[in-house]
């Protein structure tokens, strides 16, 4: 109790140490507890003094102690007009650090200026979300960045060919390209999600541990520095380390689900191979082909005809002379290939009777000429006769591979179609329209403000 009396005297005699009423009551209760403990430490059996309830008013300084010019302090919940008028208005995120005991909150509309602020520049397109696939957003910049250069080049090509129809033709081309890419993104995403759902918890943990080891190997190849790995990957294929690992994750998951659900179930029987060979017999047993080398000299150029005859009789190579007469731009145009049926000596090879009868007498490596026909002298060489034929035994591996691929493609189409029906994604037509509009802005040079950023065509 001695401690409490001392505290009371100090409080009533000092006007400068006034405190908030709630804080004062807390201190009094704490001191009262200390006082009780002190009285309980006396001689056993001593009489405990009676307690007295102390109110906050007993700790208020009298008006005379504060001086004749100071008015009585108002209650805590009723600020005086003078204090309310002189208290600074504090707003903003940093005002709370000054304290919250004297903050006034007044609800109402925000105080705006007389007019809206003037923009500092023209609107600039940053990015746009065009849709979602299984709650994974598709952004315009990421979608168009790797194809916008190709779309621009295609428009330039179409504009040179037909300026009036260039825009309409380009829009159809761009729409097809965008739809194909969107279909690929949706297909990859539904396959990735299906693969994750199919993995057991321990398989999933092992898979992501393996991915982490692959990432560590990539970083180790770049001196163990992720920044160096990002720089090298960006220079090689334009992606970061994180994006590279995401792509690798998706590729491996897609391969896993296709192998377990589709490819491992493909079964091609020997009967299937036989039927495919019989159905495509002409493909494996095509008609024989005769390859000819031909050059001509105008019939009126008698001296040139004599010179050619003399050089050939003198032993000059036929191909060398043919190269002088016919300038070959593409190697495939060097020879004239003529497929035929039946025996060579009875086949229709070059059409006109005058030429056909002469070339039927040839054997590979021999030539004939000059043959006068329609104002020109012809020299013709039978270069070779070739026939490609494969029996069932030779064709079986090729047929098995093609049949398995055909079955896999069909089963994959059905499998992906079922997954798409269960998936959640924005309508492809809606996303295509949004992306096409943004692609037009980039290719035709129209910015977000509606003004041309490049010279109109």
C-alpha cells in the first residue's frame, strides 16, 4: 500500500504526467496486484487490510494545478472543439505509424478534383488475356510473338501478288494458323492434365524429382549459374530456364500418357499387312520407267547439224554435247522420264510415231539422230530403264509402321476428343476472333488509340 500511496502523490502533484484514462486504469490494476503480493508476505496470521476501489477520477489533476489559463481536460470520447480544429488531417498508408488513438474516420464519397487528370500520352497496348484452358490463361503476347513475323511476311507476299485482295486472303490465312495453334495448345493441355491425374503419388514425386535433376544438369552445364543458363537458352531458342523446364515437363507427360493409353495398345496383325500390300500393289510394283536425254537443232541450221554429227561420230560424249545445247537449271529436268506398260519395244514412249519408232530400237546407253521432225533435228539417248519393285517380304516393315501409325492417329483423335469434352476452356471461335483482331493491329499497324503507326498501304 505504501507503493500505491507514493504513486498517488506523484500523480496528483504533477500536471505534466497526465495519461490516457484507459492506460491509467491498467497501470493501477497492475500495481494493485503488486501491493496485494507485498501484504501477503508479512507475518503469518496478520490481519489483511481492507481494499479500496480506486477510480480514474482520483488520478485527475485539479484545475488549479494546471494553471489559471488551462481549461479542464475533456473526456476521452468527447474531443474539444479546439483540439478537433487544430488536429492535423492524416491520411495515407504511412499515417498509422504515428498512432491510432486520435484518428477520425468520416465515411463518404472520395474527394475528387474538379476535372479528371489529363493523360500523359496515348494509350499503349500491354497485353490481353484471350481465354483459359483448364484455368490456365492464354495471353495474346505469348501466343502471337512466335508467329507475328510469319504473318507479317505472308501479308507482304499477298500484297505484292494482289493488293486489292491481300487483306481478305491474309485474314483467312491468319485465322487458319491461329485455330491450328489453339487446337494444339488445348490438345497438349488436356493430355498433360490427364497424365498428371494418372500418376500415382509416388510416381508423381519421382517424376518431379527427375525434372529437378534435369534442371540441375542444365545449370551445371552453365558453370552452375542460373543467370548464365537463362542467357544461353534465350540465345538458343528464345526461352528462359523456367519455360524450358515447363516445356520439358509437358512433353514428357504427353509422351507418357500417349504411350500408356494409345501406342502400347496398337496391334497390327499379319493379315492386316497382307491386305494393305494387295490394296497398294501398284505402289510397290510401279510401271517401268525409261529415261531419255534429248536435244535439238533447227532444221534450217544445216551447218550446225553437220557439226553435231561430225562431233558425235568423232567420239564426243553425247551428254557433254547435250549440256552445251540445253542449259539445265534443275537437275530433275535433265532427263525425260516416261513410264510404260508391257515390253519396251512395243510401248508408247514419246508420242509422235516418227520419234517413237526410232527410240524403241534403243538399248540403255545408246543414242539415235538426227531425226527430222517438225522443223527440228532431234538427237535422243536412252539413258536407262529402271523398275522398282518390292515383294510382300520387303514391304512388310514399311506397311506395319504405316498401319500402326494410322491406328495410333485414329485412337489419339478419339482419346483427345473425349478429354476435350470433359475439359473447361474458352470457345475456340471466341479466342480466334480476339487473337485475329490483335494480330491485325500488329500487322496493319493500328494502335490502341485507332491511329496508324506505320505507313498505310
